[in-house]
């Protein structure tokens, strides 16, 4: 388990106009959130902006059908930036997520590992000038899970242990790394690090549990039946169902 800071890199991937539009919308919302949380704004400007945003919200609600947007099924060959585009933790199309960027890089043994970078804005503040520890923990959870996917060991979080080595500052570029470190039957072991200028500010160790697609299908179906609004699209149900019937998953 290396503490070495990650090196930068990126890989090309195909994008759709929908991806670009959603990322632009998310980036605009992030900007608004950061300003409204972290900077003093005159009341008259808040009132004016609120009126405009309420109109935008109503317009989008009227234009959008009451159904769940299709969810992509990540695979080991999926570009890390496309693994979970609507995730509230690492989704570039989700304004709740920090503006983190990720790419795959070969590890010491040739297995793909996750690399990334992020700068946390005012909306992620915990103690004054510091990134909230809970935000760091949730970022690690999704990072480690993504590292497992690109290493061809997809699994769900069992336990996650975070070590905060020092405070992590706001508005400073940070580097990210995560790698699958081994497996034992259904258990998948993973490590992740958050770096400032090459030094760890926090690290995480996780134990993930490989889940049979049939069990995942049961979970998804039960949740969808209980929800009062659409929470899953039929295409995703079909994908998971096909995986559940694949003999190789037995």
C-alpha cells in the first residue's frame, strides 16, 4: 500500500450533447451554491436571483416527464468519469457532488487504479477553512468503489475506515488515488488517499462485499415498489436481470 502521490493523466472518451448540457447545468448550480453559502450577498440581489431561479425550477419541472432518467451500468472498461455521472458524490452531472475529476492509471502490477483531482468550495466547509470530514468520508466511499469496478471487482461497501492525518483545506487543489489491494472470497479490499502537495491529509481502507446480481435485483425492485415516485428506469432493471440470469455469476 503506497503513500506516493498520484501522477496526473487522463483518457479520452465519447460524450453526448446531453452529457455536456447536464454538466454545464451542474457547474452553474455549483457556482450559485458556493456564492450563496460562502459570500455576503445584498438582500435585493438574493430576492432578484430567487425569482429567476424559481422560474427556472418551474420550467424544468414542466418540461420533464415523471419518470426516472436512464442510469448507466458501469463496467471495468468504462471511463472513470462516466462510471456514475449522476452520483451525489462524484457525478459531474450532479450539482451536489464536489467538482472532482477522475481517470484510470496502471498500478504497479498493471491493474488499473483510480486517480483524480478536486478543489472543495465553500459549500463543503466543516471547521473554518477546512473541508468537512464527512464530505471526505463519502468521497472515499465512492472512490474506493469506483477503483474496484475498474479493477473488475465490483462490490458494495461493507466497512470503511477513515484516518484523518491532518486538516484538508478549502479552495486548494488536491490529488486523489484509490486502488483495489486484494480479494478474499466475496470480500474486496481497497485503499484510497487524499493529498495536498504530495502529502496525505486523509486515507481510507475499505472492505467491500461482492453482491450477486440476483440479490441486487431484489433490492432494486423492492425499493422501486416502495417509493412514491419513479426511482429506477426499466432499462436498468433489464440489465440487472440479464446479469442475474448469467450462469457465470453463480
